[in-house]
C-alpha cells in the first residue's frame, strides 16, 4: 500500500506541475497547449532501446531462420 501511495503522490505532483506550467504560459500559447494532439504515431516507428543496435545482428538472425526452415521435413 505504501508504494501505491508514493506512486499516487508522484502522479499528483506531476499533474499539479503540469497545470502550473500551463498557467505560466502566455495566453496564445496556453490556448494552443490545451488542444489535444491526436496524431497517431508513425507505423514504421522503431521501439526505444537502451543500447544501440548490434551491427549485422538482423542479417544473422534472418540467415539462421532460412537455414533452420530448410532443414525441416515436408509432410
């Protein structure tokens, strides 16, 4: 229950700070900031990762897939 309250307090703080930041904006920017952005994410968007991609990894995986699928028996 303690973790739940901590998370709830953190979310409440973030929402309060967001509202204060919006109130600090000039009127023209404040009106624009209140309009929701419903633009969908691009379909070809890459997933966020913590490490850079390994060079040639995808090629090795695809090659191994081709080799293993060629060895399977056809029934």
